[in-house]
C-alpha cells in the first residue's frame, strides 16, 4: 500500500499546485470551453471558487493515502477507497456548482 500512498500524495500535490495557481488568478489553466460565459469581472471569483473543488479533491486523495499507510487488511483498503471516492465526488460537486453559477452550465 506504500506505492498507492505515494501515488495519492503525488496526485494530491499536483492538484494542490494547480488549485493554487488557479486561485491566484491563472484561470487560463481551465479549458476555454468552461470559461466562455464567465464575465471578465468575475474571473478572480470564478478561479477562487473553482480552486476550492480542486482543494477538496486533493484533501480526499491525501487522506486516502494516509489511511492506506495503516495496512493492507480489507477494512483498511475499503476505508481508503471510500475516502478517495468521497473526496472526488465532493470535489466534482463543487466544480459543477461553480460551473453552473459562473458559466451558466457545464
């Protein structure tokens, strides 16, 4: 499970870095299609809200990696996967809500 944890930590760090860049205003990292209806005056707020979804996903990945370090028993693995899925779903929900609010749809 150490390899799993390392992968989770690496992807969490990647999402954390990407989220930080977007939060600071670099919304060009988000695909053009997802930014077409976002007003220029709302770009910074859009980036901050979008980054929250990435931070939630990064937290879920990191928490799953930490849980996986506790062993390879079925119960530990199940918890690690459950936390991973919960974090990803929560992050996607945040991003979808941001898209609906600022872009007018997906």
